[in-house]
C-alpha cells in the first residue's frame, strides 16, 4: 500500500512570471523516455513482480522504497510544470466571473510550444514529453531477472541525470531549476544505490562509472543545499516499519561518492521533510475551477466547517 502526505518532497520557489515554454521543457522530466513516469513505472512493476521477496529482501526493499520516492518525484515535477505554466498567483484570482470571453483573452496561447497544455489541460501537467508525445508503457522494463532489472535501473538513472542536466541548461527560471537541482541529487542517490546492489551480487564495482555524465553536482548552485544537508547520503524507507533491509546495501560502511561531501550512507525511516504545495489560483475565464466559482467555494467552505 502507499500512504500519501499532502506535501511536496522539496520546497519550490514561486515563479516570477508565466513561462509556458519553460514548462514544456520541464515536461521532459515527467513524460520523457528517462522522465519520472519511466522511473516510477519501471521500479513499481519490478517491485510488484519481484520473485522470492523473502529470500532477496534487501534487493526487493531497495526497489520498493525507491518506487515510493518516485511517486513523489512525479508529483514534484507536475507541480513545477503547473507553477511555471501559470506564473504567480493573481491578486484577484478566483474572484468574480470570467468576464467577457469574446475578445480571445488567451490568444497568445496559440503561439506557445505546447498549445495543448493550455487548451486541454489549463496549464497543468500530464504524462507527455516536451513535444507533447504521450509517455507509454514501452518504457517499462520488468524482466523478472534481478540482475537485468537492476542493470536497466542503473542505466535509467544515468540517462535521467543526462535528461535533467540538459533541461537545467535549457531553462533559467528559479522554479524549474529548483526541480532539476533536487532531482539531480536524488537521482544520483538512486544510481549509486543500484550500482551498490549490482556490486553485492556480481562483484563488479559499477559505482566507479559515477557520476555519469561526468559533472559533479558541486557545479550546480541549486544542488548545494541538498548536498550540505546530506541528502546525497540518504535513502528513505517511505514506510514507518518496512524496507529497512536495504541497509545491507545502502549503508554497512559504504560512503558518499568522490566529489560529493563525504560521509557514510544511511537509511532513514519514513520520508524527507516536506515542502508546501503551491496554491494555484483559479482563472475563471479559463473555466478553472469554473466560470463563476463563488457557489462552489461556498459549498466547499460549509463542507470544510462540517469536517471540523
């Protein structure tokens, strides 16, 4: 089972302006071949299909716990996309009706890179890449062979790192770059974890391949606070009691990668401290949440009071 917490895994700074084209670039980290939908899909179905779970508990626990983290990564990128596409909250948002819509108030949207992101999704995120091509199940590898699956996961995380670096170099707004910085640190953790798991089974020291591509996170300002707090050395169980067995792989005297701040690897029960979820203001003229939402807000307010 999965437990949901109403927070993001990291705090994202609010955007200073709407930038639908930057949001389209960020979509690559959600629905691209190496995006968060792919890492989630691979690890989730591998964990569901994992054979001999009891006998191979450390390896199963590793894949299962990272699955839960990837769900949060999907949420983080999705929020980043929506924030950047919509821009800062409007001072008078959610107030009154949508006004006169006959004058094409959103004419500019036909010129953006991914017009469907507004026309169909009101500036929200969906599982597509930066060109609007749908993510698909063909990106999921779940062979049932532990070594093959772990090796694929290692490749996937290295490919995702390349993905994130290129998107980082494409965008300049603080929100998008914060998403990239956080995910670069956590993706490096996952690549390191899969390398260590393969080393335990095969004896091959795959962590010598890291970082791939070969750039230290110290060169990326948005990564610094996560490195300083030791996020590069932690794996979370995302469970109050389960999945501690992965400490035999991620821990047990293993240390941070060269180039990262030194220290021993550790498994932490539960989840990281969360960040707030940005409150996207409605745009009545775009019918989000509706053209004249006051009655809907009044109903919700009464229901909220009743729940207390």
